C-alpha cells in the first residue's frame, strides 16, 4: 500500500478527533456529575435507572398521600375527642336527672343544657376538613351527612362507604369513618338493651337487662315481654321477636327477676293491658345517639303528673343511659381505630424513608459519577489529546523532499 501525504493527514486528524471526543465526553460527565449522560453511554444502566426513577416517583406520591390521610385522620381524631366530651356531659346530666327530688322546672333547666349538648354534637357530626369536605360523610363528602327531617329528628344522609386512599404499594387505608359508624353503631360486645313500649300506660319499670349465661339457648336473639292483666295474678309471656315463638312465661310479681335465654331482667310496678318490653342485642335496637338524646329531651321537658309518667321517665332514663354508655364506648373504639391508623402511617413513613434511601443509592450506583476515576480519566484524555495535537503539528512539517 502506498503511503501518501493525504493519508497521513487523514489518519492524524482522525486520531486527534477521537482523542478530543473522548476528552470532551469525560469533561461532560464531570460537568453533569453523571456517568450516564445519555442512554447510549450505558444502555443497561440507563434502562434500570428509569425503573428506579419511577419507583422513586411512586414512593414520593405515596408519601404525599400519607400526608393527606394523616391530616384528615388527625382532624377526625380531634372531633371524636370533642364528641367523647359531649357524650360524657350528656351522661352526667342524665345521672342528675335521676334524682327524685328534682322538680319539673329543674328538669326543664337540665333539658336546656342537654339541648345545647345535642346541637353541639350535631355540629361535630357535620365537621369538615381543611378542604371543605365533610369528615363523616363517606363518599358523599360534599354535603352535610346529618340533617333534620320534617319531624325534627336527625337522619344520616351520607354514604355507607368510606373513602380509601393508597398510602403504600399494597395498602389501601380508610381516610375516615362514616357518620353511621360513629353515631349510629355500637361497639362489639355491647350486650343487651331493653326498651319500654311507646304506648305503655302502666307503672311498669325495669332494671337491666343483665347477661346471666352467654351459652344459653337463644342467647343473641331479640325478645318481647308481654303481660296478661285479665287473670289473677298477672302473668307474663316472653316470645321471640322474629318468630313469635314462646320461650318463657310465668306469674308476674313486682320486684321479681325473670330470666330467659341467658338474660335477667328485674321488673317493678304494675303493667296495664298492652304494656310490653322489647329486649334485644344493642346492635339490633336501632342505635342512634341523636335519637337517644331526643328521647331524653322529650322526657325531661314533659311534666311528671302521674305515676305512669314517672314510670315512663324512669324507663327512658334507664334505656338512654345504657344507650349513651354504648355510644361512648363506640366512639372510643372508633377513636382507637383512628389512632391505630395514624400509628400505621408513622410506620409507613419510616419504611418509605428507608425505601427512598435505598432507591436513591441504587440510582446513584447506576448513573452517578465516580469523581476520582473521572478526574484520572480526564487528565489521561488531556494528555492523549495533547499528544495527538503534537503529532499532528510534527506531521505538518514532514516532507519526502527532506530525504532527497
């Protein structure tokens, strides 16, 4: 092959360009701080880095979601604390109302304070978060979950489903609780509840019910206690509220305790024809804290003109007191659930922070620059470039005529 001057020049320029390209590439890496400036620098590392970047973005999004959920739950927890205080005050007023020395005027005064508690509780049930969404409305968070119907009774108008939000890769967390869960439910194990019939006209009162044997046949069902006053002595009959089947009967005597299906009920006073008692699990007796307060307000505001009125007041007081206990237990249970979710968010935040550190380290290992190695390469490429430039200058001064 003939070596020409043109070939020598081309080879020299090509070598100098390669050295300059390598030198500039290292300089670009140092300037950007990245080993992989473009995918072609290391296709495999670039591909893995994209996946890690997506994981980092997802982790950041879940962290933002946890902030939103924490804010909502913290506000709900604060409201539930106020609800607990309101229910505690209502229970204190009911205990005071049981004092037999109070006059009708005294009870009216108590009713005024209890109505204030009732209205405050309604306001708390319709609380909103910082964005104007109702805390206890479920999915229907754009309108008040509780409102009064034509008769003035409070009704739940929200959703039965709770909003959920993804707070981790495999965790969907309930953002709050529905109003029905908080104000119209009882905690597990609330036990039995007894209510006097709305049309009772006698002086019949009750104490209890008390659970005597949870293993007794029929325990957990609802029952109706009726009285037959046409015979002497008066008799009672206990029937299953669902099937109507008789489960117990006997002679009625004031002050006696009757027991059926593992439940004990103590009765006082004289029943009239048509007087009944409904006994059943608390969750099956339409729990509603607002209805409880409404019944108690009605009882406090009506004067006690007869023994029958006093008996009805005592029964309402007994039922309402137990319903308030159940309501308070339920609110505390819900509040504990909110606290558990807040604790879980703290744990997920710690896990998320550790995950972010791991992802960031992996991403750094894939694309970040090792400055010690890069600077060494930079100096080496600079020497190579200078050498190729010197060789090109020397080549320019060569000629075959110098050898003639």
